[in-house]
């Protein structure tokens, strides 16, 4: 039986089951504890790959046959000995603001404390609601929602894709549109990783790949890589395929404000490099 490696959170297990159902065969689920799971330190202190490195190591050692990741957690650099065999069709890319009264962003007042450990969300939220404060928040989805319910935070930002995969209801007024809070590169997409030399497993997984999603997230991740390939960069990027072209919007938060770029193209790597260059030039103008 194929062994699938995953983190142990409810969301990670739900995502692993999505892949299992898509493959149509039973798989042995093996939970791998990552550095991000084992530490309460802020994400920015743990560095890139905190939620994937231990799983990738287990894959290289042959302890698991496939790994399922939230693509936004995967560093953009080369992963020696490994291959992304499939990127599944993407869920909704948007973020959600869950407040204590479930009133959405309009219910926040200056001085409200919103939980997020993401420099991207921090920057875009504070641009959206002047006077807002943010504080780091850790824990799985249920833990973060409980902290809001208990009044530790006035609100918290989570990915809509994750909430939907867990069956948690969200109202339209709680969703942050990409123009106001653009998503992280790769947000909403699941990546299935295999050993690069395991041709039979890659062959079984490859049919799950969604080419429009792969093209879109590739363009987004190239922007991130060109600008420094770090989760500490306050960058949002959202690409989608429209009438045969990739449309890529990206926003970079700087000390002087938000810098935006939109471009179209048919080659994701070239498009990503072009948008990154525009953002860099405009940030230093």
C-alpha cells in the first residue's frame, strides 16, 4: 500500500484525504511532525520550510511514498531528489477575517487586535484598516478560532481554502477580496511530492495535475523567488488563466505604501520575472 506523509492537523489530514480520494485507492496515512508543529515560536523565526522539511526528509529516506503539502508552505528553491508530481485544481485563493462578532472587516475599529503571523497579511490589513494592530498567533485552525471566541484577539485571518476543506461556514462579508488582501503565492493549491526517481509513483500521481493551476502558481512563485524567496516578504500574488493567457496581479508592501503590478503572458516563468522586475523598480522609484 502506498504510504502518504502528512502533518497531523485536522486540515492537513483533510487535504491528504482529498488526494487519496482523487487517486481512488486506499493509502496508509503517516503523520510526520515538523519543526513548525513542534515549536510555538513565531513563524518568521522558524524560517522557510518549517512545515515541510521533516516530511521531505521522510520521503527521501523512503519512509513515505508521497507527501501532500499546502503549496504556499513549500520553499521556491530546488528540492534535491524530489519532484512535485501534481498540483491539484486550486481552491479559492482568498483570505477570511473572522472576528468575535463575525461582522467582517467593517466591524473592526481602530486599535482592534487581529491575530496573524504573516507579514503579508499584517501589511495589507493595516493598509485596509488604519489604526489596526496585529499580533502573532499560532496554532491550528480550531485553536485560532477559539482564541478569537475567547476574546484573546478581536479577529484572526485565515485562508478560505482551509476553512472550506474543514467544512467551516464563512459568510461573504467575512471574505477579503484579492484587491485588498492579495493571497500568498500558491495559496489554495495542494502539491503532491514524490521522489524524483520513483517513476511508477509519479505516473500514478501525475493525472491529478491541473495545468491551469500549475501555470498560475508557477508565475506567482517566480515573483516570490525573484524578490528574495522568503516568507518574511510582504508580497501578495494572484495569477489565473483567462482565455488562454495568464493574468498575474502582484502587490508588494513597502515603507512608503503598496506597490502594484499587473501583466499578462503565456509563459509563467517569464511572466513572473517580468512582474517581479516591475515591483522592484516601482518600489525603488
